[in-house]
C-alpha cells in the first residue's frame, strides 16, 4: 500500500498524529489508512527515542544556521525548480527528501531510503513529473508535518479543515503563543540537525509557507537572505488545485472535494501574497531578490547571476557550469497540461487583480 508505506505521518511522533486526528477527525472509509499509518508511527517510536538519546546533545549544541538562503513564493510558482538549480552550487546544503520525510530518525534509519528501500520510492512527485530520490532537495515544511501540530502539509491529510490549517499554520492566526513557541522549537531543532550533518554548508531552504512568516524567520535568523519567485497567477491557480487534490487523494483522511479546494485556493492566494508584501519591507537591503518564473525559464543564467549579485553571494562564476549541466539534464522536462473553465479564469482575474498588477501580469 504505497499511500501507507510512504505516508508522511508514518514517521511522525505518535502523539502528534493522535493530536491531529483528534482535532480534525477521520472519515470511516479512511480508517484502514489511518490505522496503517498509526501502526507505522508506533513502530518508529523506539527508534525516534534512541536517536534523541544518542544524538540529542550534539544537535542541541549545534549553532543555528547563521545566514541561510530561503526560497519563497506561492506553491507551484517555481520554487522547486529554483532550489534544484541553486543546490548544484557546492557552497549550499539543502534539506533532502530523506531528512524531511524522516525528521526524527533519519540519522538512525536514513540509510534505508538510500539503500534497501530506495527502489520503493515513487519515481516522480505526486503532482508533476519532477524526479524523486532520497537525496534530492526538499522543503522542510514536510518535516514539520511530522513533528509539529502546525504545518501546511496537514491540508493534504485533512481536506475538510484546510481553511483552519492555513490560518493557524501559515498565518498563525488563532494559534496561542505556546503553540507558536513549540513550532519555533520544532523548526529550529530540525534545522540544527540538518546543519549538524552539513557543518560547512550554507543552508538553502525552500518553503512556500515561509512567504507569510518573514518577520518570524528574521527573528530566528537575522542574517537570512530571501529569494521570492512569482509566476502567472492563472498558471498558479490551476496547478495549486492539482497539487491539493493529488496529495489529498493519496494521503487524506477525508474525501477530497474539488469545489472546496478551488474556493480555498481563491481565498488563500491573496492572504499569502499580501502577507509577503506586508512583511518584505522588514528584510534589510541586499537580503531580498524577486524573480519571475518565466525569466528563470527563458534566461536562467542571467537570472541566477542577478540573484548572486543582489544577495551578495560569492561563487557564481564557479557554479555557472554546474547550473548549465543541470539545466541541460532537465531540458526535456514535460509540464502538466491543466485546463480550467472560463468562469474560473474570470474569478481568478477578479479576485486576484491586485497581484496581477503588482507582479506585472496585467494582460
């Protein structure tokens, strides 16, 4: 059962899985999936305890990353493509799929995904044709799904609660200070752990949810740099709906509902983008660069050089040939061909009009 074997919550703290289920519920038809995921989680608890005992002191004594680079932007705007390119520069260290999917025990069990269980991994992501491997770059938000009650990924498991999850986990509306403090601890502990295994690397972190958390990120990482990537909102709308539905079908404990997802995306794109616009002025000069996905596609090396220049990052000349090699390797990539009704297109144009204008998609 792939949906159980590779279910993100299978590597969760069991207490976190219980808390999530108690909060959002599980429909009867999905009880077998929940039981399977719960059993996987229970089996992992001794290993999780061993890893905390064996490595906890070393993790706690590891300094937080001093000047990480955060790739942000709405989901399906090109954040993954940008991270995959930049990760070719050896100065950077990214969270891997193995680490994000096994945040509590990857030191003890991570070798299994790179060895005996490697062939069990899907060959591509659920929502597109991007290749998947245990050591490929991933977003740290997946790790928070397992360790924290606040994570965007929970929208994939509890479709009926997407609005509440978005408000509490991304905007931190309705979350008390104690819960936010727990989130901060879970986040920084995981990043200390990643930094511990890559002590000589500057962390390159990709997480769309952090687009609305800039003030908090700057409090935790005062020297952080940000790359914001944006894409034509019409493309983002169709692709984000596709993302939600694919993940909910594979991992959910509620029945997916396209109309619910579509309205949710219409409501939350402005919330995320406005939160970014409201907070970007907090970023010190020389620590933020904004790029368009189309420009990255059409003239990637020029865009990458601008990123390095604007963020005052060293090493572009050395890394340029590595970027070219990677870009050549994915030159035949085939995108999803997604369609939407004209009525939906008009809804997007009307309700997201300010963001079409702000980011230069006026046509």
